C-alpha cells in the first residue's frame, strides 16, 4: 500500500473531530449581557405603588413599638399586608442598616430579579437535551432568558415596592428544586421544603407548594405502605408555615389575611379568562404553549406509562406541574386575575424560558430550527408591550393616566391589526374593571400622592390623641405617621369593611367594591382632612377615648339595607332584558367615554351626569327589553336595539340577562 493510501486509511479510521461551534462562547456572552440589561431595565421601569406603602406602614408601626398593626392600640390588629416575609425583611433591613422601606425595597427586589434569572439558568442547565442541541444549550438559554429581561412585566415587578419579585424568585427556586428532586434523597427534599415554606410565608397562595412538598415527602411511605417518622425529618422547614398560621390566628384573630376578605367576594372567571388570554397575546406565549401541546400530543400513546415512570423516577416534575396548574386555575377561575399588571403571572416567565430548549429537544428540532423558534418567540413578544410603553410613557398626570386605555391596533400594519385588536378589546374590558391595571397608572398615582404630601405635609405633632383620617388611598400619605389613625374605606386594613357585602355597582371593580356599613365611619368621629385639600385637623367637642374606639370596633354593624328586587319581566321572543339599570350610547366612542365616567364616579353621580348631558348616553331601567344585534365577548359589550328608540345602543353585555 502506498504511503498516500495508508494516510487516507488512517484518516478514515480516526474518530471524526467534534464540530467547532460558536454557540458556546455566544451563549456565555448572551448570559453575561443579561446582568447590565436587567439593571438598565430596572432603572427605566423603576416605580413605587401606593399599595406598597401599606406594608411600609406596618413596618413603621413596628419601629414605633406597636408591632405589625395598621393603627396603634386600642385599635384591634388587622393583617392588611399580603406578605409576612416581605414585611419581615423590610423591618430587619431598616433596623440593621437604617434604610427605610421606600429606599430599600426596590434594590432588594432587583436582587431577587437576578436570583430568579439564576434559578432559571440552573433549571435550563439541568434539563436533558439531545446530542444535536447540547452544544447550543447556553446560547438557546441566553436568548430565551434575554426575552424575559426584555419583558415589560418582568421588568416592572423588579421594582414597585411590592413583594412580587421575591415571590417570583422563591416560586422559581421551588420549581427548580422540585424538578431536581431525587426520590429518597433527604437533602433534595429538605431544600424543596425550605423553598416551599418561604414561598408560603411570602404569599398565602404559596401554601399550594407546601401541600405538594408534603405529598412528595409522604409518597414514598404510601408506596411502601410503611410509616417511618424519621422520613419526615426533611419536611421540618414546613413547620414554619404552621407556626406562622398559629401566630396569625392568635394575633390577628383570622386564618387568612384581611386582604383576602376585602378583595374576594366570589368566583369571577369572566375576568380571569380575559386576564390570562391578554397576557398570552401580549407576550406571544402561545409559542411555548404550542410547543408544550405538541410534546404532549407526541407522547399521548405512552401517557399513562410516562406518568407511572415519572412518579417513580421524578415525582417532583409531577408536583411542579400540578402546583403551577392549580395556582393558575385558582387565579383565573376563582379570583378573576389581579388588580396589578399581570403581577401574579410574572413567575411563569422564567420557567417557560428555561423550558424552551427542552421542549424543542423533545420535538427533535435541529439547531437551526431551535434558534429560529427561540428568536421568533423573542421577536413576537416585543411589539405590543413596547408599543404600549412608547404610547403611554409620556402620560404623567393623574387625569391622563387614570383608567388608561390606549388602543394599539391603529398603530400596527393591516396584517397584524386583527391580532392586536383582540388585545385592545381585552384591555377595553379589563381596565375599567380594574383588572391588570398597567404599572404606568400606578406609578403616576404614586407620584401624584407624593407631590400632594410634599406640598401639604402633616404637622410634626397632632393635637388630638386619636386623630382619625378617612381615606381610600392610605399608603403613601400616612405610611410613617404612627400618630395618625387611618380608616381605610377600601377595607384592606379594616376588619369590618372587609367583611361587609360587596356594593351593587354597574361595573364591578377588582378589590374596590367594598364600602363601610352606615354609621361605621361616623362612629370614630373623623377630624382630619388631607387629600386633596391641605392637611387640616379639627378639634372635637369631646375627645375620642380608647373606650370609644373599642366600642366602635366591637359593635355589630348591619349591612346597608337594600330594597328587595322584583322578578324581571318576561321578554318577547328573540329579545332579552337588562338585569340591572344600564347605560347605553349610540356610538362606540361615546360608549367608551361613558364607561370611563362610570368607573371614575359612583353610580349615583355618574347617572346624574348622564341625565344632565344626554350626549353622554341614556339610562335604561332594569327590565328594559332589548334585542342583541352584536355581541363582543372580548370587550364585554353589545349593540342592542331598544323597542322605543330609533337608534341602536352600545351597552355592557354583563348587564344583560
């Protein structure tokens, strides 16, 4: 054999060199770029909410020696904050560093944002990938997590002063720990339990993770049909949740926070479904969801066998999937979403991003296809949220930003308009119902209150021992005034109002439908006026004593008497009737203005305004027969014909029987 042939034979027999790829260094660069990118986004979206100052007031009351209460004794303690752990962290930071919550909250939340990205990266690094995608893991994860850092909702909740970013971090950690849990490994179960306990201490809905973790600890004993007390030792961190629940019952006299009683008055799936769909459309989350459906469809024939294998080899994956599904279902079908912009859904973003390479690997995607899908998901998630941000970032006054509805469809090319119009219709329903209120509106509201407080501050010392201020906006103005007793008529920080029946209103507004029973507020003889007027404290003819306060809170307050409703009349064939007093307008633009009027004003005031100015619409008494000509479910409106009117009218479809 010639030397040339021998060299060719040796070359053919030698193993092929691994293909050189730029994916690995590219992935490192993409991941490193996330660090400054998140900081820049945090600075751009930095804001505080008035609601965050509710938690700040509890911390200030603790610093003043009263404990975590809304008003100092003799007022009864009430749990008007949502996050025990967040209040505790802010309290400790203030005591140790001297930095007050308004200054410390957002830097702490930024750190939580970095932690959430790190937890998502760890989750993605552990996910099994086929050989063809493994060299591209870092690059794909860098692109997917880059989409998270470009996500408006994620950026907004790395500030705000609320506990959202802490909740996102702990939920992501719990999911990562659950996915990595090895059956019979005490260390894995212990860290999963610790994450679940901290999650439940951050928000009450974290108890779902506690129940799932408890199931993970008990499952091996159920399968073995043998109880061993020592096997429960890794679940010890969950005892912190039990201890907190007992303390809550002892100190506040309730099993759940007062905020739950104030906000939740019955299942509201009509709101929750719109809220979730709007989130999916805004950030094109149908891409990872479609990939998940495709993976499930391919595995459908082995579904039961796969489930049995997972229960044996990776039960944490089943627990994580069930917990997240139950959590989302609870908020969508029961709570009806959330008052703040997708706040409760923010924790899903990082796990979805971390799962993208794994989903593509399960579908057998080639590297080029995988890059194309991840880049497409990234690109599709940008237009709607950033167009909205561009259109609203200049709105700086309360009048401009209140009930902030900005249609985006006209700003998009014709091909994309139907998609964006669906998003516009969802927003047209959600914003007047105070569901998913945009962060910009909360930012402007806080800045308005801060300017009011700066321009008209309260005096250093108040004259009355029980100076009582009645307000629906208690946070920013009074968070550090432990000498001022505040009656929160929204009910978040008042036990009596929180448990009063929901008002019968034209437009049900999330977390804003409670009212004080007749005479309740007057019982405390309020003597302070602040917003929007300058601070004023009036002298009472006789002082409000501790005994008076206790008597007002202890009294059995009846609900406001409402006249009994007569049965609705029968409607002619093909017609329906209005279930309540309704308002309508001949054109859609006028109807939108009327909706805004009824959102801003109480029903009586808004109805009087409509009567004074017929151009704003007409009032249809309860039981008016109407025939539906058009029905737009997404926007919650209908165009109807009224028997005695020549023109058709737009009305809220929820007011129709």
